[in-house]
């Protein structure tokens, strides 16, 4: 039997993270003795270094606010993590001399890509179609990268602070076709309506016609009314303002429904990829999904 490995997730606040359910379910399915646990911490210190360098360390997930800071504890990062400027996965890699190096990777974009692919068939329908990313943080960068990998172009990018969106635009190659919007009322979203919309803003700071919020960024219906897939990285509440808008638009066009997904769906998809990177095995996706969703719905009843 394989020796037991220690897997962790670092972040704050993460007390209700569903990642332990996902990974421990997958370990049990494959008969592995490993354990995945939460380390809720506001800072990364020497105790983190000790865990990462321990002989039984198996891998780590990293979430906010540590996706940049964690790089100081690693030996290197993948080209994707370098481009996205964030690490959400730490992988111990055995070298030819038997030593272990720590590699930082990013699976957030894979979670987004795979959730889009799970929502639309065939994926060739996306080639040359436009997309819209809302928000200019790390998740916004992952959204841009995922859309590019899907062949989506142009990629419209909106953030309330335009300069932050422009920073993302300048950080990617020109062939990504990123166009920064200063307003979501832009005519371009009517003339070339996005097929895929990915929201990366907290639900508390978004607003729509079906979920008004005077302090939120207003997302007009033209952003989603012709979309085929709408994903909101937020998953609290269970139906975010963006997802509510997508459902309302679907009611207006029952012959061509919008497939709406949340951050919980993305969490699962990127977690499946983490499990593969750590173990070389495929996670039992439906079993993991059922357990994660059941716990999420128990904690967040309608």
C-alpha cells in the first residue's frame, strides 16, 4: 500500500471549503491512505515551509490571499502560472537524484475551460466567437486565458477600474484579442454579442435588473441575452445576480437556453485536475460532485 501523504489547502477564510470533501472522497475511492486538510491562515510563515518540505507532503491547494505569496516557498512555477501571475496548486516533483522540488501550477483556468466544454457541444462552435470577462483580479486573468485556449476571440474585458483591466490586457500577447471596455453599455456587446460570459466579481458587488444593488456593478441584459454559456465564479448565494439574469434571459428564449454554471462547478473541475497532477489518477467525478453538492446545499438551503 502507498504510504500516507499529507495534503493541505492554504487560504483565508476557508473554514467551509469543499475541497476536503472532493479530495478525500477521491482518495477513498482509489483506496489511498492520504488525507487532505484545511489550514486556515492569514499569513504564510515557517510552519508552512515545514509542511511543504516534510517527507510526507503530497500536495497543496492555494487560495486567496496567498496565490502570489506562495511562490516564495517554491522552487519554480509552470509557464501558465507565470503568465497568470498566480499559483493555486503545489506539486512535489521527484528529481533524478532523489530530491524533491516544489512546483507551482495553476488549474483555475482548466476549471473554467472544462466547465465551458461541459456546457456546450461541440467546442468548435466557440472558435472565433466573442467572450466577456467581468473583473480584473486573478480569476479574471484565468478567465481570459481559458477563453483564449477555447479559441474565443475577441475577448472583452470589463472592470470598474479600467486601468486594472488594461494591466491584464498588456500582460497577455496581442493575439489574445483582448479589448477593454470602459462601459458594459458598449455598442460592441450588441453588435458582437458574447457567446461565453465569465463573471469573477463577488456577488455582493454585482447588480442586474432582476437583482438590483445600488452599490454593485450593473450588468445589463445585453451582456448575456445572446450567450450560450454564463459562468459566475461566485457561488454564494446559490443563485447570484449574474446567474439570476441568465435564468431570466433563458425564460425569454426557451428554444435556446443559456447554460449557467457557478464557482462551485469550477471548483470541482479545477480540483479534478489537481487530483490528477498529484496522483496520476482520475478522480471519480460524479461521486465527488454528488458529495460536494449535497454538503453545499445542506449548508445553503433555498
